[in-house]
């Protein structure tokens, strides 16, 4: 365990990563200050040195992970014309889902105050589902201009459908979570139909 009074570099991320492991192993019921700090191998008071309470900690964890997802998906429109549409969207969707996305979402939804704090942060500009949906829509519109998405496709609605389905998986999980990559690939293939014609495969 880290000695008392010794500063821990990247303490927030250390605690966040520990919380993800606790959630994956024990579920939301196991998420306590003691469990997180023991998993992080640090003093029990460390969490409260950086967060006002456990609700604040969980809310900041959710916001941090969404910010990472938004940062990963934000450059997606620049991928237009490269690779395939299906592969690009599948990678973006899997980034949204994340390895620990469902358990983090479950933790957030199990605490009403966390839900309130996260929604308030999103309403004041913190990167959230809206930023991800916007990046998806802009990407699809860019591909549409290149002829790799059908001209008649409603790109904002396709983006909403994809983001909404991933949100559903985050909220409710999959009966076979290990099969998420194949499930997401099937979803993308069903949503995005390639235009016909040589050299226009999505």
C-alpha cells in the first residue's frame, strides 16, 4: 500500500481503473470506498481527497469515460473515404460500448444522484452522447458526399439509430456480451446499405 502522506501520481485514474475492476468483478453492490481504495492499493482516505463523496466519484468516472469515448469518435469524419464504412462505424460503435461500459453505466443508473450530476454536466457542455451522435452523423454525411452511403439515406437518423442501440446495450447489456463485436457488425451492416455500382462498396 502507498505510504501515508506520499503523493500518488495520476490518483484519479488509478481510482477509476480500480473501480472498473471492482464493478466488473462484483457488480454495483460491491462498489464502495473501501473496495475501490483496497483495489487501488492506497489509503482509504484518498478517494475523499479527490472527490466530495462516492456519488461524485461515480459521476466523475462516467463523465471521464464518456469524454474519452467522444475524443476517440470525434475524428471519425476525417476517416471518410478510407477503409470501409462498415468497418469505421463498427470500430466507433465498439469504442462507445467499451470494455467496461455496461458495468459503469449500471453503476451510474443505480445511484439517482449520479444520474442527476451526469445529466447536469452534459447539459452544460461536457462531452456526452450528443457529441458522439453528432460525429457519427457528420461522418455518414461525408461518406454520402463521396457516394459510399446511399444518396437517399437520412444520416442523422442512422447516427441516432446506431447511438441509440449502443445506449440500449450499455443500459441493459447483452445476453452474450462476449459476442458484442459480431452483434455490432451485424447492426452496422443492417443500418448502412452500400450503394450499388462498381467501386462503391461500403
